[in-house]
């Protein structure tokens, strides 16, 4: 995920988590057990002028709020970073995929299919967790912070790979997750596919809670 730019995460688990964790995971396993999705986030400034001054990072307006901003500041190695849209938390930044600057919100590898790495409590889904070598969920609270930060409109990118090595890529130009009080309601829209896929994975989940 990245503000007004594509976001990248592992789709198998992202779809499962964005919906109802356990029930949805079963549905995803049945219908797309061979897919290995990935989802992420990246930030793009809505204005052409500089909002964040890298030379003066003490002011609230100059906080690092996304991986895309880190990339613009010169960080070009994928890895673990700290951002602070409303408060500090650690994220995994993908500095290699499609222009770089993606904030990974979920990831799951194919060799973890069928395992219970994502069988977590509601509290763990709220705060985020690591569930193995590759399994990762950034947390509902952190996604809410990323997608509701002022001047930080997000674009969601989802990548899935079938066992045939066919890759499905979808993007949404509108992506927002509500607060806990709003049951982390998903707002999604502006579907497109860079590689021509017609698989709108979140089509029926707009307005649903996580």
C-alpha cells in the first residue's frame, strides 16, 4: 500500500484478513488455494510542493509517514523501517517493486498454506503480528493510521501468483480502513489491473469490517 500509489501485500492472507479472518480464510483456501498473494502500500503526495522537509524532522508536519516518503528521502534498500503517520510503528518497506516505496501490509508464502499462522486473536489482528518465516500482518490499527492520515490518499495493489506461475495484479485507487469504533470498515474503489486481469478480488467487500 502506498498513498495514492499502488500498495503491495500477499493476497492469499490479505483477502482473508480484510474480511472475517477465520471464515474468510477457509473460503480463500477453497477457491484459491494455489494463489500466493501479496499486498502493500505506498504514499504519493497530492501536491507538487514539498510537504515534508527532510532537513527539519522535529516538527509534526515533517514526520516520516510512509515508505514512499522514505524512498524520496533516499532510502533504497528493502527492509524494516519506522514510520509515524500518527504514532511510531515498524513496517516492512519494499524498495524494489514497481517504482519502489511500498509499505507491505500483509504477506504469506506458498509453503505456509494450510498452516495456522493467521489463526490469531482479534487483539493480534488489531495490533499486527509475524506468523512465521514469511507470514506478516501490519495490524488493523496501523492500516487505519496509514489510510486516514491527512494528504495521504492510498492506492492499494494486490499481487497473486498461481501455481502455474501466472501473476494476477489488481489495484484500487481508493483504499481506506475505518477506526475500531467503525469496526475497521473497508472503503475500496477505482479497480484496475496493470496486467489485464478481470479478477476484482474485493468487489463484494466494500463497506465490510475487517
